[in-house]
């Protein structure tokens, strides 16, 4: 296999939706609700949050889509750059938080194996 993820994969969108129509409808409804224009949170901020989440989940299609939406909503290069580093910091913070769990589990395992 030459490449795993490519824009050519979008050709399978309709097939995926047709193959799990109820699940796809639920997902698309949630997606459209999250991306609505009439929410209390302005569209630009919704899109910057979406960019941050897309970066942390590492979904290339989501990054592309939400960058385009953010630009259309008036986001600047500097706002995108800050969003990148905020997402990176939060992602790293999650590793530290889970590190606390790892330390507790280590202590519990060490104590019970003694």
C-alpha cells in the first residue's frame, strides 16, 4: 500500500454514509449542531475550538475543513498559530495528568507484589 490517507479517500464518503445510514445521520446531525451559526459562541471561536480538537485527534480531514471554515469566519494566521500551541499545551497536560494515574498504579502494583 502506497499511502494510507489521501484526499482521494473522500470518494468513499457516500459509500460510508450509505453503509451505516442511521449512525451517519446521527453523526452528521451532531456535526451540524456543533457547527451551527446561531449559537451563543461566535462561529470563529467555534471553528478555532474545532481546529484545536482536530489537531489533538490528528484528523487531517478535520484540520483542513476547520481551517477553511475558520478562515471564512475571519480567523487570522496569528489566531491559528496560537490555537496550535494551546492545543499542544493541553495535549501535553493530558499526558501529565495520566502520568499521575501511572504513578499511583505503579505504587499499587509495587505494594501488592511485595
